[in-house]
């Protein structure tokens, strides 16, 4: 099979200490530390200390639901799928059912929500998020997954309504996407999480392939 690499798009965040983190919380910042270097030995090795919800990542239900599922129980083939990128850059605060009602969303879709978040170098606490009615709208349309260009699909919901509505229906949640260069339309998504046993989330290298042209 011939692959057109010009039609491949990396939609993941670059991991470094100065990257955007959830609401600017310092404890969310990753730290890469050398454990061996050429001054003390013959090889260079590092370790990475990082919250699993930093950068582009996949949530599993244990994140919000006691006894929920974890990363290693995931069928990775579910994260190699056609998807639809929806342009919601006109939304000013939160994505509601009304915002989604004009979009083409069908049973079994994997939806990626492109907002003004993708144009921000720093994701402050007022990032665009998926509000409860928007989550309910997606649940009612029986989607299989949703991704957003924020480090949280919700922002300040004390009962975590958005996460729970989606998770209780088995809908995959991708957070921390970068969609600035991506036009609205259909793509092939590759979003494979690092296979960490017992983890409620894991980093993802997310890539889109434009198969339309």
C-alpha cells in the first residue's frame, strides 16, 4: 500500500516542561530527568515523571467511576477508525446541544471537536469545553468516541456530568488534541495509547490521515 505522507497530520501535543497543562497547574508539568549520562557512564538514559492526564491522552472509565476499566482492557483497534472533525471555532464558552445540532453526526461516529483552544498557546481556565447538553446530544446520537482540543472535556462541573454521561455509554474520550491545521471533514484516526496496566489514562500519539483526495 502506498502512503501519501503529505496527507498525514500529527494532532498531538509536544511533551516538555513548558507545555500547556490543565488550568496551568504546576503539578501537572512533566519532568524529564537523566538517570545516566556520558559523564558517568557509556549510555544516556532518562526517566519521565508525568501526570497521565497531561498532554494528548485517552481517559478510561476508572478516571471517574470506581471499579471502572483501565488502559490494558481496551481493544486498540477501536482507536484506529474513521472520524469527523467538527469546526466549532465560533463557540465562545461551551459546546452545547444547539452548537452540535447543525453538524453531521451519525450512529457510530468518532467525533473530534475543533475549537479556539487549538489556537491558544496557553490553555487557561476558561478553555472551551463540552457542556452537559452537548454530551447528552452525542450520547443520543450513539457515537463511539469524542475528542477535544482541551486538556479536559469538561471545565468546572462539580459532579463531572460530561465525563459520566459519555463514560456510562462506553464512549471513548480523547483530550489534548491540536487541530489548528485541520479542516472540518472526515479522516482516518490513529490514536493508540501507551499500554499501561492498571492506569485510568495514558498518553496518545494521535495522527489523522486525509483519505478523501
